[in-house]
C-alpha cells in the first residue's frame, strides 16, 4: 500500500500536480526550440530548485524531462530541424508529412505515440527495474562498441542514398565527432593547432547547421519565396489508424526502454533503432518510408519517450546515468543530500515511486498540452517562406550561440549548413553524418576501453566477440545487417535459381 500511495502522491498532492504540469508545459516549448536542449533546461533548474523540497524539485524536473523529449518533434516535423538529437529520426517522415499538408496529423501522431511510449516506459520502470538494471550491467565496453557499429549499419536502411555512400558520410561524421582533446591522454586530435577546436564540435551545433541552415539555403535555391508552406490538415488521428499503429509502437517502446537503460546511450539511438525496426517489419506502410509514412513518425516517437523510463532505471537503482539528463538529475539528488546508488532504493524507497508517479502524470499532461498546443504550432506552417526562412535563420543563430555563449559556434553552424546544403543538393542525406557525430565518441571510448581491458592483445580482443553471449548475439545481428545491406542474400538467391 505504501508503494501505491507514493506512486499516487504526484496525482493527489496539489503542489506536486501543479509542478509536474508546469514542467511538462515548459519542457514541450523548450524542446521545440532548436538549440535549447532538455539537458540545458534541467541544468538551469538545479540553480532554481536547490533550496526546494526534494520531491517538489523532482516533480518539476520530471515534467521538463518528459515534455522536452517530446517537444523536439515539433520543429523536426514543421521546420526539418530536430529540437534535440532524439528527434533526428522523426525528420525522416515527419517533415515529408508536413510538405504533403499533414503537419497537424504528424504532430497528433507524435503526441499520441509519445504518450504510449511514455506509459510503456513507466510500466517497465515500476515492474521490471531490478531485472532490466541487472541486464544493463552485463553490457561491457565491447558490447557498447558493437551497439555503436550496429547504429552505423542502420544507415543503409535510414538513408535514401546508397549504402556505401551513406557509410562514407557517416564515418566523416565519426571523424568530426572525435575532434578535440583525447579523453584519455588530453592530446589534441584533428584540431590542426587551433584552440577553438580543442573543445570539440557540439552535436547540437552540427544539427542546427546540417538541418536548419541547410534547409534555408535549399529553400532559397528554389527562388519561390512567395510560396506558402503546405497546409496543416486535420490534427487528431483516427481511432482506426491508432489501433493499426499500436502493435508497432508497443514493440518500439520496448526497444526504447532497453536502449534507454544502457548507460550513456540515450534516446537518439532508441529512436533510430525504433525507426529501423519499423522499416524492417512493416510490410505495407501507409507510404514509402522517407516520403511521409505514418509508421516513420510513430515508431521513433514512441521509442525515444519510452527511453525516459529506461534511462531512469540505472539512475535510481545503481546511481549510473542512462543519459545526459539523468546525469544532471543525479547532481540534483546529491545537492539535496542524497547518495545516488544501490542504497538509494533501500534508504528512500518512496523516492523511486514518486519519480515514477511524476513521469506517469507528466505523460498525461503531455497528451493534453500536446493536442491543445497544436493550434499554436499550426500557424508556423502557414507562414510564407519570405517570413519563415529569416525566422529559421534567427533561431539557428540564437540556438547555436545559446549552447556555450560562443560566437564561434554560430560560424560552425553556418559551415555545417553549407556542407548540408551541398550534400542535399546532390541527393545525399545528412542524417548519416549526424549519426556518425553522435556515435563517434562512443566508438572511440569503447574500442580503447576494450583494448585496455584485453591488455592490448589483438587475439583476446577478437575472441571476446564470440565468447560473451551478449557480444555473440550483437555480432550476429551486425553480420546479418551487413549481409542484407550489401545484397549477399540476393546474390545467394540468384545463384540458386
């Protein structure tokens, strides 16, 4: 009964109820503004809430967390600028839906399926926390390496270009992601003696340039500024459509929970794996993937919101952050005199259920604010390009500057914008480069940590891929994905006939 009472506390206590609602509302609009990340908003809240009661502070932070992850889908669909890395996969079909006059339906689908994913995440958080936390702990550095490689191989299914072309662009992104000081030796890498590069290149700056500024240049190249953006259309998905997409979203939500529970992986990988799962398993999509398929919006949105529940599992049970936001939340726990780790569940078990209850409530606020706020965002898609494009450029500039308060980041955003424009002008997708930048540091850290653990012995390093059960399964999946992308199965079938 105590567990149920603690879980229901955010719903019964008026102060907590209000704070979760305010946090969710603020998170949606912060997440929708490119450059203003959920992590940044959560970090700013630490300075505001450090003198508050612990439960009040957590209620507000959980609301911002849930709302912010969902909010990134708004700009992803309307402007083709992901509000956060977790919304990159939403652009693949969300923006084409907007161009087809279904921006409202796209936002409605994202809202509904984010709600579904969020509830699945809470379900696993409440009932399967010890099991998932124990499984996540079994992943070693070699498994993270394989997971990152799997993410890169998804390029063949996520990109509309050729597999080899996409892999090349992705590995360019990996190199960009490694720019800066070596995390182990602190020696400069790919900095060319420039101090400005020593801190590396921020992923959000790259996203703003590759998606935001390149879109402005692409629209300007068409020289049709007076043409309005596609009309919105209806906003509430039909019950028949929701029921048809529900089995897919439940599957991608489970994927999101398990990926979110892996420390340091995050919602962006969960969304990409969810999108890939949809593309591989849906035989008759509403439209071809990449051209406005409803499944292409529902799958990543359910996965990245379910990853919230997954990311909270290692944070609450082990004191290990599942993503950047939970790392900040751990800081909040420390500020309030708590000791994140296994003893947290023993000493303050009520905290776990209050957090779960706050996330549960935040998802209902997401549903309410998500649909009620569509009318505000609908106006964005009816603005003529002559007014919209300068606004997007201004958002890009403000977002790039706001990350580090550094003018240099603005120039980086413009530079990536030119690169993205050239790529898109030649029919090459920019998403592989973004994925490479995200996965580059994870690949680097995993390879070197694995080699250090194996004492630098190459035979031990290679043997480890088949001796560990998790590594063996992941290696098999990678080999199957590689064979599928280079057409080995087709060649084999052709040879048999």
